């Protein structure tokens, strides 16, 4: 009886289909919720299920202060870093494929994926552009997860992971492409200017910085996802 209720609810949510007394994955579940599939998104679902950021939204609005630990503090916890990095891997694979098609990397040789998480962008971009090598520059707990993804993708010859803090440490030299993917939204305008200045000082002549972000319209009233995500940053960061 409990299993039937659960499965029927999943049918109503369109995660499952029911034929007679048998249940199976819907097309959406089959593509996005089966481990090992290219578009697997389940780690993102696990991350959202492990927290309830908006339960203290009222307090964050009244105090104009975060109600959770800062991201860098949370990433010091190995378990949280693994959950977060795997979720961000799910989130990055689609945009990485789009970027590989949208931008001409033929004139560039080495990419530094600043705060690159799982290395999804580095793995995809070096796979699609044979001339390109890449390094992920991120915190130690994140790099340990990235190394797993790099190994699983058989990308170790072209992708490496460098441990560091992009605010506290000098950025590595010798890269002609820098990538900031879903990094800037976590920080204040002042902090972002510091980071951009560091990247500018590290770029060679004719080097390039690529930024991938959630973008609000001029009135800041939409689209829906960036507008809601802005509240998420209110709850979780000092200035993001």
C-alpha cells in the first residue's frame, strides 16, 4: 500500500508512467534521473533535498544578512563539498556543451577554469577542441571531486586540477583563456572587481575572459529563475 501510493504520486508528477499494474520511467525521468546517463541531474536534486535555505528568508530580509554559513566555509566540510560539487556538475554539463559550440577556441591554448568545481567545462571544452588544455583552479575538497570526474572522463592528459583560493592566492600564469562560470553571483560588487582585476593582470595580450551567469533584466524583475536565485544569494551570502 505505501509503495503504491508513492508510485502513483510519481505518476502524477510525471516522473513515472503506469500501464496496468506496472510502473516505468517517464521520458524525463529516464533522461535526467538515471545515474550514468549523460544528462543525469539527480545530484542537483539531492543537494536541494539536503537543505531548506528559504525557511529563514524572513530573517534574511529583516536583517539584510545571510542566515547560512558562507560558501567558502561550507566548502571546508568535505561531505558538503562533495554534494555541492556533484550538483554543480549536473548543472554545468549543458552550458559547457553550448559554450563549446558558441565560442571559437581555435586561437587559444590553455584555459583556467576559475572556481571550476567538478571540471565539467574543462572536460567538455578540451574534448571538443583538440588544441585546448585546461586547469581547474578551486579549493582542495572540490579538487578531490574534480579529479574523480576528470579520471572518469579519461581527460587527465588535457585537464588538471590546481588547488587554491582565487581571492587569497595568486592566479596561475600561462593561460590565455579564463572562465568564470556561475562564480560572480556569490560575491559582492567590490569582491568581483578584485577578482576581475586579478584576472586582467594575469591575462596575456589578446587573452580573453568568458563569463557565464544568471542575468536579470534591466528592471531586475525577471526572468523567473535569476529573480528567485537572487533571493537565494540574499539568504546564503553577504553580498551575492
